[in-house]
C-alpha cells in the first residue's frame, strides 16, 4: 500500500494505491492520528487500489464516526464494484459516502462546509 495525503483549504485528500492488506492498518492508523488533529473533512481516493482488506474498511468506518462527532465529513472516491462490495460486506453505510469522482467529492465537502 502506498499512502499520500495533501492538505487542501477545506479538506484533506488521502490517496491510497496498490493492495491494502490487514498489515497496513497500523501504518494507516499512525497517519490518521496526525490527519484527524487537523480538524478538516477527509476525502479518501481508492480508485488506484486492486484489493482492500475488510478490516481496513472497518477502520475507515471508525474514522467516519470520529469525524461525524466533530461535525466533519468523510467521502470515498471509488468506482470499482469489487471494492464497493467489500464495503458492503462489513455493513458500511456507503450510500452517502462513496462517490465516483473527485469533483463530486469536493463539491459534497465544500457544500457541507458553507451550509
């Protein structure tokens, strides 16, 4: 797994590439501790991954709940039906969070920021 993030004005964009294994969860958690301290909404780009472990998806759900308690949003960019089915496998309520492209995700975050 290769993880990069960029701090934008209204949100933080996290891009994940490669294969996400269960062993990547600890690295992800360390990165997320720093990112959650920035108190911004988060967009996670999963368009460049081949597989994602279900425990990793559970961790993303924990992050979503943490952000919601602080009034922030989490949006996930993904079009791959296989990856979306893994979200469904762990009963992740993806209907409002998974978006097919970056522009739609940015619009959803920015719209929430100014309402």
